[in-house]
C-alpha cells in the first residue's frame, strides 16, 4: 500500500479518535470541576462566535490554497509514524514536500494548528458548550508542548539553514498581521 493511501486511511481515523477522546476529557473535566455545561452567553457573544468560526474556515481555506490537504495528510502520517515508532525527529524522513513559506506561513509557522484552535473557539462561542473551550485549551497545549517541538526538530533537520532563519522571523502560533517572511 502506498504512503498516500495509508495517510488518507489512517490520519483521519486517528484525528477523529483523538478529537473524541479530547472532547470526552473536556466534558468530564467540566463535570468534575463543576463548570456549567453552558455559560448562557448573550446573543452578541454568540454572533461574535460565528465571526470567529468564519475566520477559522477562511484561514483554513487560505492554507489549503498553498498546501493541499493530501500533502498535509502524508506529512502528518510520516510525522505520527516517526513519533509512534520513537524515531528521532532528526532521522531521515519520507517527507518529500518542499518547505512552503508563502501564504499564511508568512504570518505564522503553524497555520493549521492555529486554524484548528480558532475553529474550536468559534464553535465554543457559537454553541456555548464549555467542553469545547476545554478542548480548545487542550489542543493548544498539545500542539505547543508536544506536536510543534517534534515537528520543528524534523523541519530543522530537513531544511537546516532556511528553517532556522524562518523560526527567527515568523511567530510560532499566533499570526502577525504584517507578513514576516521573507
């Protein structure tokens, strides 16, 4: 089975499972801490949530203009496989895509992770379920403490000089309004 087919079959299932687990943990955490399931947000906040949600979808669409979903699935599959098999991020990789530093990557190093958290925040504000906020916090922490450090070690190994310059110029998670690259 080729790597693209493995990626298309495996990554969505893993992500779906992970989202369900994080959602359940968010719900249980809220119940244990006696946080209300809904906060009763006013309509204005919920309409703002729709704007945040729309921004997240637009940001994700902008990302897909520069990096196709299939490419993202393959690179995610290779990175997950390395992590599960405990292969050092610096080891030779089957990732073959070029380093893309245009579009949203000129504003933030990890636009996909930012978009996911933004979408979760938008869903939370729109639907007013506290477990979705807890999910957004969990994903933010997971990305910043686990995924991004591993991925950046791999990218530094694949593109040593260019990625090092890029790290110094472009914010890690929260986009800058003004392009920071090149």
